[in-house]
C-alpha cells in the first residue's frame, strides 16, 4: 500500500517536472524570437523588411547602436572602506550576495580596492563574461564587487530590463566569447574599451517595454510551476516519513492522492 501511494505521488511529480521543463524551453525560445525581432508584436510591425548586421538579421526599423552610445562606465573604488555587502555575479541569477550564494566567505578581508556597484548598474567579471556571467544590480542600494569587474550604466534611452534579457541570451554569450577571444588583453578578459564597441539590436522604447512585459509573464508562469513542484516534493517527503514511521496509519484511496497535484497543474 505504501509503495502504491508513493508511486502515485512520483507520477504526479514527474508530470509536473515535464511541464516545468516545457515552460522553461518555451520561455527561452520566446525570448530569442522577440529579442531578435524574429517574431514581432502586431502593433509595432510596420513592415517585414530586415537589415543585415554583424550579429544576424534584425527588423529594418530597429536601431543597432554600439553599447558605448547608450551607456557609460562606472568605476568608484571603496577607498573609504564602507561596510557594504559583497556581491558576485552568477551565470543564471546575475548579481547575488556572495555570502548567501557561496555559503562561505570567498572574498578578501580588505575591500578598500573593491568597486562600488550602485543599484541600477550592470556588471560582469571581465574574465568570465563569455560564460554569460553578467548581472543587473537590483539586490541592494549599493554593493561591492572585485576589482576585476567591469561596471556600467545606461543613459535612459533603453529599457534596462530589455538590455539585461538581451545580454543573457545564448546568442550574446557567443558574442561575448568571440569578443573576449579577439581582445588584445592577453589575460583573456574583456574590458570596457572593447565591450563598449559591441552592438545591440534595439526596437523603440515602447516595443522594448512591451516585449519585457510578455517575457515577465512567461517567467511568472515558469516560477509558479517551479514553486508547485517544490511544494509537491516536500509533501511527498513528509508523507513518506509519516507512512514509514507509522505516524500516519490510515486507509488511503490512491485515486485521491494526486488530487492536490492535479489542481496545481490546471
């Protein structure tokens, strides 16, 4: 009986896991098609004409400026040794608090040479950007990062959310990798001087904001599924412990066991 009950829960967990995987795949594909103009929102698509750029084709009515035209470098040292949280940049999550992410202290005791990264700034470790490690600082009002980080802010002519999503695409990870390999820096890093020369495909600001809104909705759906899956797994563990220890002894109708999971997946 116990094995039958747990098997039914496992089936529900497997089904929800597949739904989550499909949602993540669809979200990535949607990002790629909207960010690069392969799919246009009807109210913004005045024509289907395209232009050829060094990074591929984009809609004719989009701009293709250098990053340096819409952003400037930020370089403020922590010379007064302020007690600010130290941040790190991960491939998927962007900026995170270092202590929480690594579960231990991996940075220097002396942070006087660290850079101050204000809220609303982009940043990346210059020797790891080809891995996709670029972030947007919305963790705290101000934090600290290692001196190897390159930091910059936009001038307001572009949606930061749109730009961040663009930088996190697989296509841009390849662009960053190519730029790093061709950089004159023999240490295999990408500094602001070279980074600022890279281009970005930009629709109008209103279209950028509309695209971000759609992608946010897709992300919310994926996050909801992930939360449901976590809850279902936790419930399964608790049920297993109760059944195996005899804490819970009752006649179970196995057809009712996955009811909670079914409701969550609808």
